[in-house]
């Protein structure tokens, strides 16, 4: 027994924690965090506040991107000895743009129990309230920090038909939105979900070009933690290219490679890059 809570079976417990409002934690998560032998946390100072809020005294140890490989073997050895370990991140579901992948994979490779304790995820929380299609979506996490890499990254996602979900920081939000508008088109619909479940929670949608202007115009909307959701490219087939679209492609093919021509034609017309690329291949084979 630990603090009046029944002990748990040996294993690695992947526990989701609140992303803002502490009342969003599940009853089961509180029980597990109180019953495990120790908790591996991304930031022990941050997580200690969470434990104190719920009156839990479980020992904390640090597991973050800089020490994960070094401490994982020790944690697995504790599980082999019959101990129970919880893994938590600073907020939300572990491994969603947070450390823990190496530890979880190693546990599976060693046939040790991995038990999910589900709860809040900022990506799913934002998707549920965004008003964008939810039947297909792609979680992309944080885009690259450097502009050139970020632009190529977004360019490679132009033809994705599912709703795209990104995380972004306050000091890069405007640059990222500008690059999204350039890659996906100024008219592509998108939603910004900022400071979810916190006091200044904001969910605001519109054209990417309008979202850039909206954030630039209000410094308050440049603060906090962001989830950005972008409507996917409408599905299309090569037969749907109009005469004008094909003229654009043929003109670009005179000067550019297939890949470059398809990408630029997509940006000019709004038709998926994959459609243009497949049509360019067909034209090349016909020559």
C-alpha cells in the first residue's frame, strides 16, 4: 500500500496529465500516480506541483531528451525487479512531441508490460473543437525551427488530404503561419488553438492569410502554446486538371524539373501537387 492506494503490478505506465486545467486529470491517472513506486518526469519541478495539487508524494526522477538513453536501462531493471514506473510529460500524453519513445520501445523489446493511462492530448483537444474535418488527420508535431527547412517541410505536405495538426511556439508562430500560407495557399482554411484549457484559451479560424494578419495585429495572440490545424488538400485525380491547369504545368515543365514544376503549379492553382506530378510523369512517358 502507498498513501492508502493499492499497489500496482510491475510495468511501465504511460500516464496522460493535464495541458492546463488541473481538473482535467482522470481519476485513474491520480490513482496510478499515487500507487506507482516512482514517476519518470520530463521536468521534476513542473511535475512536483501537479503531485502536490493532488496530495501525492510519489518519488520523482528526471527523464528528458538529454538523458533518456542513459536512464532507461535502470528503469527497466526496476520493472524486472517487480517495480511499477509511471512516465509523464510536462503536459498531455507522453511521446506526443515529448520524450519517452526510446524507453517505451525498449520496454517492448524486453517483453515488459507497457500500460497506457489515457487522458488529455493537445492535438486531439484542438481537433475536436476546430470545426475542420476529423475523419482523417495527420499529427506533425513541431515544424523545423529554421526557415529554409520549415518551408521544405511544409512544401512536402502540400498534397496531404487529411487535416494537418502542428504544434508551435510563441516566438515562431508568425513565421510558421507565413510559411504555411506560402506552401498551402493563402486561402486554405486553418484554425489556431492557443492556451487550451487555460485562462486565455483562444480558438480562432479563417484563411491562412487572415490568420497571419490577425496574430500580427494582436500581441496577446502571440503568447502561449499553440496548436495550428490546417485543412487538407481536397482530393483530386489527374482527370480533374482543367485546360488552364495543364497549360500552367506544361509551361513550367519547359524550365523546371518534374518535381519543381508540380510543386509550383500546385501553389499557383491550388490543385494538389501529387495530381500535377502524376500528370507530368504521364506526359513524359508519352514523349
